[in-house]
């Protein structure tokens, strides 16, 4: 067993950091403070990388980068079906379904519309 020089907590001999306060075991207080700050910076860096990855995976406006978006799915177009039927007969009715599964997204920040 070894004791932490900062908080006095008992720890295993193989422990690199105190199980109670998280300070690293080192020969001097200065070395311990440096190791603790390095570990803290590494943890902050990892958190920032995870947040950046989460932001990159989120849908955003290509113009302003905002994530305030609203999506609308287009449905069967009756007007296209009528025109298609008049020009091509019954096969033209299928024209009403063209682009019916497209999703249009509108940015609530800048108003840009784009397809997904």
C-alpha cells in the first residue's frame, strides 16, 4: 500500500493515480502537478474532439452552419399526374410520384432551402 501525498488516501502499490483525488503518484509535488495538468489537458482535448465529431455528424445549413432546421417531405403531385396523364395517358399518372420521396430542408436562421 502507498499513500497519496495530497489527500492521504490508501492506494495499491501498482496505482499510477490516487483513487480518491486523481493526483498522479510522482517523486515531487511539482512533477505531480505537471502530470495532473497533462492528464487534465488530455481529457479536455478528448472531450473537445468528441464534441467536434458530434457537431460534424449533425445536420447543418450549408450556407450559415446553423442546426436550426425544419424538414418537409414532398408527396404525390396531383398537378404533375394530371399533366402526365393528358400527355402520355395512364402511364403519365406515374409522373405525380416523381420526386415524391425527396426531403427539402429549410434553415430557420437564414432561410436557405436544400435537399437531403
